[in-house]
C-alpha cells in the first residue's frame, strides 16, 4: 500500500471540499454562486500549524450560551482547553462540546481574521488521540457556512478564543466570484 504524504492528504481533503461545494445538494452555496465557483482559496500547507497538544478538561464543564450570526443563543459546554506555543508566543483556546452531539468544537479568530480570512473567524476540527491528547490541524481550518451567504446561521467565536498571532493556514475568506464578473 502506498503511503500518502501529509501534503497530499490535505490537498485531497481540500479537493473534496471544492467538489462538495460545486456538486452537492448540501453545498452552502446558492445555485447562482455554484455557476461561477472556481474553488476555495487556501493558505499554503505548512506542518508548523499541525499541533499535537495536551487537552485539559475543565473540572466544571459549564453550559454557556454563545451568540450566533443571526443573534440567537446556542448552548455549548466549555469542555476543555489547550495551550500551545506558536512563533514564540503562548496561546490558549477553549474547546467546546455541543450538548446534543459528542463533537468537539473549536472556533477561533487570529491576526488574519477580517483581512485574509473571514471576518467572523474560522472553525477547526479537534482530533482526539487519547483522553488528554489532541491534534489541532489549522491547515484544515474552515469557514463557517455563514461566510458564503446570509441564509446560514453560525456560532460566533467567543472572545476567549481570539489568538494574538496570525494563523496563515487553512481556508482564506470566500470571494463571491459573481462580483468580479
């Protein structure tokens, strides 16, 4: 069996995103947007932004309300946090759990937010390796659905998940190509 390199793996995931956006009935794009869709824009892949880190669960996992892009409140559990160093700076992010699902949710903003990336931040999956070790791969950071048009309602990034370093990894902000034609 041929082993796929890390870069090839990320490129394949990105291509699946593009295919899904173009063809899937569940695409976040409108039919009109799909006509001119040329693919999502991503930062170059850099393994520096794939971090394996200890996840520390909170002793008290409070359920909190986080505002959505349309102003309603969504319930999330403050499940755990991670701390990591990047470019010589210590960082801390809260990992949330969605009460109805066994899903770890990590919304974040960074120094690229609003310039190179979506103004409301991005999300990244958390891969659990063990009870207390996770992989957070910012090369797979993605835009919330509301980045594509206003029919979607997305959880906003809480203030405690704003990083003070740039994360030039993952998806860049979406350009609605119809506006350039």
